[in-house]
C-alpha cells in the first residue's frame, strides 16, 4: 500500500473512532468555544462532511507530532496530547467540555506550562490571534497552569508568544456557543469551513461581500 493510502486509512480510522463523540449534543470542545457556533451544529448534523484529508492539515499534524516527539520523550517533564474533560451544569443540563492541549510541562506532577502549536503558510498579521489566545487561556484555566506559550510555525519563521493566565467565564462561553449562536464569530471563518457550501450563515456572508 502506498504511503498516502496508508495515511488516508489511518485518518479515516481515527475519524470513525471519534464519530460517536462528534455527534453527541452534550459534548462541546474547547475549539467550539472560540469558533463559529453554527459550525458545531453542522458537525452534529453532518459529521461526515467534517472529514478532511488536505496537505496543509497533514503538514500541521506532522509538525505537531515532530515537536511533541522531540520534547515529550521518556523521562521528560513534557507530556503531549494532554486530554482535558470537565462537566458543567448549564441551565439545568449537563455539558461535557473536552479538549486536548498540544504540550504540557509538569513540575513535580503539577501542570506548569501549556504550549499550543499553530502552523500556517505565513505568520498571521497581528499575531497572536485572538481565538488562539482564548483557546490557550481556557487550557491554562482548566489545567491550573501558570504559563502559556503560543508557538507559530511557518515555512520561514518560528515565533512564540507568552500568554498570561486570565480568568475565563467558561460557563458563559458554553452557553453562548450552545444557545446564543455566534455565527460566525469572526468574518474570515467561512472561507476555511468545510460546511460553507451548505451553511445559511456562510451564504449570507458571501452576499454581504
């Protein structure tokens, strides 16, 4: 089997294993809290459309895997792909918030530093981007870590930004995401969304351009 075929099979298998969770209306991901609310609804209703096998996404995964392999070796204080799960009571209903921090450095078993890795063709103008900062601050709060680093990786630059912990009203963000419909949260989101061809909010955004 060719390498690309094997990669495709692996990605498809990983996606299939997560399919039940992706369609659970009681599950909200940290990334849902910082992106378009309707994208979550589209994922719940049309989960197969969220499967993507694109070169840029694969490059991003390879960069993540490489950095994680270099830092999170046996005996290291770093841990890769740290799973996070918290339960919230929102208006009488339970919501499970899930996330996965790219890298976490521990000191005597206590989370100290959280690193989020972002890959791009070029360093975003005005970096660090607001939604990246918010995502990292949510991880810092959930893990109780004191230091956050956003690491941007582009073909010609490696830039890291320190992010201070700030108290985030996660319950309010969950309520806003699930009930209040911020669609989209940012003007540029529709251009990169796998559901844009079927989303009424994306069509509205195109008409206004």
